[in-house]
């Protein structure tokens, strides 16, 4: 019988700014990332869909859907 895994804390897109993330599988030799921008929706009252991540080592940045950070098989919260 397997033990239930601990539930991940729910993510709030408005609290992601400057949060730290570790890629489970390094991307282009980058492992540690920082959310440098939470992109506001074009329409007032719309939901936040996108964030901008910056690799700590190289400074390269990319845009992605913030909900992708919920996938624990790809992302871990904090730097590890």
C-alpha cells in the first residue's frame, strides 16, 4: 500500500513575483529560475495567464503559462 503524497500548496499567480523555482530536468544547462514578471491580462478583470521566468545563471528569460509550475514532475518550488 502506498502512502499518499503531501498536497502541494495552491499557487496564486499574484504571489508568484520573485518566487524561486528549480527545473527537475535542467533546460539548456539551466536549473534555477526566478519569476521576474507576472504578465497582466490585456482586458481589465481578466485572469493572469502568463509569467516571465529568468534563468539565474545566464539571465536568459522566457514566457510561460504560470499553471505549468504546478506540474511537480517538471518544477519544484524553491532552489534545490
